[in-house]
C-alpha cells in the first residue's frame, strides 16, 4: 500500500461514522460525508493511492488503532 498521510478531519469523520455504526444509528449524511471525503482525498494529485486503499487505511486506523508506541 502506498504511504498515505490521512488528514485529521477525514479521520474524525470516520470516527463519527464508526460511533454511529456501533450505536446502530448511522445516518446517510454521515456515511456520505465519509465517502465524499475519501473520494476527494484519493483524487488529489499528490496522493498515490486508490480510493479503496485510502478507505481501507482509514477504517484500519479508526476501528483497529495501534497501541501508542511511546506508552511502552
């Protein structure tokens, strides 16, 4: 996978969607905002990753966070 540096606002959108999903209350507006954010980010000229790669990384970051390496 390409080296992708996701913007904080996109991560926050996915966190909001994940919270809604877990509560069984995902709205169309939230899902659409995430989808549009991922699509727009992947379409940028300086991003060398597909929309699928961006979305996969975003979900991994939010749904399966890595333990903080500095906390060890």
